[in-house]
């Protein structure tokens, strides 16, 4: 009940008008030479001490990428990217994978603290009694530019049999697992950006939950781009073995810069019989300034494969950042009775361009999916929901429910809904609802007449609009998301 | 006695459009209940919007003093915190925001602006439940999103609930009786009467004498063509019911 009140208070206490994660950490870094070539890929692979097959895998992707071209179907508009003018690898200098937090550069720890992710504290807390429900434990993997700098709670997870580590480390310690699943959901040649990622991916998280294990805490990765002119290409691979469960959270920020920066990640989820992955994202990359200068190009491929029967994947995303977002977390519903969910809040303000949505591919019998998308456009931004729901011939009894709502703030922004529906069998049941509304002056006045300031009134109305989705987020993340929503909409009215 | 509200020679128009309020004068003392009656389109609702600061209206002359301050300089939320409450003729719906959360946010926003201690959740819930009982508003309605799917009568009860919780010095009730059945009318009037006190005042806009049987006014005004053209005691309402506004409309022209 007090959630709205809390938001309103939190909004009040937050610095106005600033992207508060826009600082830069002064730290010496080691980079690969500028541009992309086989040498650079060999350099990255060598830095990570990867097995030979991994290098070959990357080189194969690179050669295929050379013959691919960028997709142009999304409703986004940006100047041609010069892929030779980027750095593909940057690591804090003298970087050697740390054994414990004490070995992590204090500057980096400070950075994460500024971001509100006190890694050290998280681990210290593990040793003390925390009252039930007061502060849930979250294991954190922190990725700084191209490398993972710290993973917490390693020991405790190990005891449960859970593997949670940087993917570069997993390649050395669990090569068979990685080899078995990497690229099995998003093939190397899936799309231009995914292929690029396959060639140059630097780091990211690897998670394996063994059969029957309910992961004892939420797992979380924070991504941070710090270096200038550096692309971030992380790769995340999560496998939930039969009957297991994991909730995974992902957060992202970047310094405020005038140049655009490229972020092209790939996330693959594999869910076996009766297992479940809940994947939540709060994406807050730097969106650029009000005139559209700077900001992250966020071109991300996220896909989950419900490989086992009665398996389940739930994507929840709160997208507030990035100059351009191109992102469609999807589910392949292969196992009989499997289900996929997509809950999304996508906010655009200023000159941001969002083209986001999901794909629910029903292959197995009695598969179900649910899509709830809330798009909020303000300023001079453009916000597109693009979604595909398809049922294969064999997907008898497939069912989907889609609800897509758009809220417009002001009259210079755009909201678009592009649903694609393909049913190859007559027994599939698809339902689609869509609404577009404008935040009305009358509604704001009503709230203000009861004592709310204009900003609080906007926050309240927007929070009401996105409530169905916010409820899907883990508690701590929901609070953070509410804050972000309010910050991203600051100055959007009046 | 210092008046609670003083309107002096007020002129207002729809931004970039027609002039609606036309040299209006009115003084309300603490504790008084004033009724305003007048023909459709005379500008009664407009007056309530101008007083509460709704965007889209422009004051072109005159002044309004409320509790010693220049009301026209304040933003709508500051006016609310000063103790001005508008009971809407058509209350707005706010999807996804529970009634209880809205009440909590509103009450504490006002308290904060006034530098008063905020209500804790249990305090608020207790208060709201008590008031709800008096107005026939059950817990289910408190959990539902603000006014969404409420019947006309339920919306008016909900407005009354907000008013009783926020304890304003001046309540402007714009056709609080429209859409109410007899029982609801009694319930709402009863709530309003509970609010009457030596320091609280009301401005009751209505078309029907019937409401004034329940909320008995000290003063009745006839409002036509953007200003008050005649003032009398509570018997004036009965008179108007018999004669209509024809004579006053001539007067206003
Ligand atoms: N936003 C607006 N744009 C144009 N005209 C308006 C607007 N708001 C009010 N008016 C006009 O101003 C006049 C006064 O309207 P108002 O609603 O204040 O009358 P009222 O006295 O409350 O009438 P009623 O008894 O029917 O409620 C009407 O002619 C109305 O059409
Ligand atoms: Mg009216």
C-alpha cells in the first residue's frame, strides 16, 4: 500500500535533472588495438586464456559476420556505425582475475558503491544474522568494461552446487558445460549483432543450476561501461537443469559521454524439464542528452529455450536508458506444456528511440505464453512495441494472451504497436489487447488539487499504469525501478 | 472577524477565449456555509476551477485572499495544502493506483508542505476505515483503483471521504448531489455536516433546493453571467425553486 508513497518520497530525495550514474572512473586500462580483425579476436581469446575450440568458434563467427549486414527493419534512426573505429576489449590495467574482494582495485569497488551496489557489504552481510525479510541476499557478479571484476557469495553458492561465475572463468573451469550450451539458443549467425558478439564477446555471467536445486539467493550481474569508444559485448548463459529454479537480475549503467557507445549483448537461457528461470532487467544505460547527443546504442539479443516439458521462462524488463534500444527477449516454447512470459516497461524521453518487444514461438503441445507490455513515451521520443506470437503445426492447444498499453506524455512523442501473429494450426488461441492513452491534464489537476506536486502526480499516474509489470519484479528491484521511472520522466510535463 | 475567503472584483476567462467570470465579489467568514445557485453555463464550475488553480483559465483582474494569503499566486497543490478542497462534479479515475494509497499520498503531501508530521500507514488506515464506515465505503472500495468502475454515487462518496480525511478550511462542493439517490444524498450530506465547525466553511454549488434541506446554508447567492447578482438567506433557495432565474438573468445582462 505504501509503495506509491515510498516512490514519491524517493523521487523527492533524488537529484533532479541528472543522469546520476554519469561519472567516470579514473583507472588505467589495457585495450586491444582499435578496430576489428582476426588479430584482435586472437588477442581477446589469448587474454582470457581460452581453449582452442573457443578461438575457432569466435573466428568462425567473425568470418560470417564479415558477410552480414545490419538489420534495418526497426523503427530507429542513427548514423552508420564505423565498426573499425571502436575498441573491442578494455580491462583495468594489471588485471588478473581476483581471488577475493580484497584483491579488487579499490577504485572499482568505489565505482560500484556509487552505483548503489556495495559488493563488500553484501558479502560481509552474509556472515551476520539478517532479520528475516529485511535484506535479501543477492549474489553479485560485476562486469567492468570487458571483464568481470568481482563475484560475491561464491562459497555459499558452491555448497548448493550452483555455478555462478564470469563466463571467461567458466570456459576454463567447466569447458564441457559451456561448449554444450553456448550458441545452442542463439546460433552464431542469428543476426548481425549476435554474430558480432559471438566473435568478440568479452565477459558476462555463467550460471548452472543442478537438477532439483532451488538457487538459495537471487543472482545478479551489474554491467558498467567505463572506457571511451569501447563497445561492450557481454555474453550470458544460464542453464536451469531439471526441476531447478533461479531468479536472475541484471542492471546496467554507463558514464555520460558525447559520443555514442555500442552495447551488443547476447543472453541465452536453457530450461530443462520442470525448471524455471526468472530473468529481470533494469536497463539504465546513459540515454544521451535532451537533444539526442551521446548515449548507448543497445542492440541486444536475448532468447530462452524452454527445452524441457513444463519448463518456464519469465522475462521482466524495465528499460529506461539507452539512446537506441533494439531488444526482443524471446521464448522458444519447445517442451510440452512449457510457458513463457514477457513483462515489460519501456520508457522513452528526450530523443530516445525504443524498438522492443518479444517473440513467443510455440513449438510444443499445450504451450502457453503471456505478454504484458507498457510503453511510456515522453519528450520527442519514439517508442515501438514489436512482438511476434507464432504457433507451429504441432503446437496443438497453444495459447497466448497479449496486452500492450501505451501512455503518451505530451504531444511530440510517438507510440507504435507492431504485432505479428502466425498460427499454423487452427487450435491455437491467441488474444491480443492494445490501448493507447494520454496522460491527461485533468488527471494531473485532480491529483494536485489533493495536494500532490506536479512531479508526484506524474509519478503516481505512471506508477499506476505500470503496476501490473512492477509487481513481477523482485522487491528490491521494484523499488529501484520505480525510482528510475520517475527520474527518466523528470521534466516531461509543464 | 477576518474573512476566510475574500473575492474582490474577480475577472477570469478561458485561456485565449471567452470571458466567464465577470466582476465577482464574495466574502466567506469562518464557519459559514454559502450556497451558490444559478443557471446552466453561468460559470459556477469555472469559478471553482479558478479558485483551485486549474490550468487553462486566466485571471484578468481582481484578487482572492484565502486565510490571509494571495491565493492566485499559489500552485494548485499549495492551495490544497492551504486548506482549499474541491469536490469535483466529475471525479477523475486513476487506473492502477489504489484508493488507500492515493489517500495516503495526498494526506502526507499536504502535511509535508505544511511542515506537519506525516501519518504512518496504520494511523492512516485506521482513520480512513472509520470515515469509510460513516460513508458506507467498504474495504473493497478502498483497495480498488481510485474511482475506476465506481458508480456515480460511489464517486461522490469517495470525494466526501477525501474531504473528511484532508480536513480543509474551505470545501467547494460542485453539484455534490448530482447522481445521488436519496439514501446516498443523506449519507454525503451527513458527512459534510460532520465537517461543519466554527473554523471550517463551505461553498455549495447546486441546482436543487433539496440538497440544502440537508446541508442548511447560512447564505444563498444567485450567480448569473459570471457574478453574484443577488444574495439572501436560506429561504431564497425555496423562492428560486418556484420562480426560476428569469428575473436575475435580466439583472445580470
Ligand atoms: N474549457 C472550456 N472551453 C470552452 N468553453 C468553456 C470551457 N469551460 C467552460 N466553458 C464555457 O464556460 C461557460 C461556463 O461553464 P461552467 O461549467 O462554469 O458553467 P456552470 O455554471 O457550472 O454550468 P452547470 O450548471 O451546467 O454546471 C459555459 O458556457 C461553458 O461552455
Ligand atoms: Mg457546473
